[in-house]
C-alpha cells in the first residue's frame, strides 16, 4: 500500500511541476548538486539556474530570484527533503 501511495505522489508531483514549467508560477529550489555543491533549479528545468559551493550562497540567490519573480524559494537539505519555504507571492 505504501508503495502505491508513493507512486501516486510521484505522479502528482510530476504533474505539479509540469503545470508550472515555464510559467510565472515556477518556483526556485535549492538542492544538492554534484559531489559537494548546491544548485538553484527552477521547476520544470533540468539545468540549474545557478550553482555554488556553499548552501548559503545558493539560498541567497534563490531568494533573490524568487523575490524578483514574485514566487517561492524552496530550500532542501542535504538529503533532498524540504527544510524551509520563503514566499514572495
């Protein structure tokens, strides 16, 4: 049963990102990147908008980008789990 719920969530997340890709509603995520770095990725895009060696630099850039776009910065931890949301909507 749990596996089925994970599949449903995955499909829902995929649809969520697909609907926002390339729109003003696309949000900026700070995520682990490569071996030791961090990236700011816009929803719906595979390539990062910005990369940094430190999480704090990536967070600051994501906040700036989200504020400029009037959307949200979603901050993930080293495990990829959402740690914080900063809303500029």
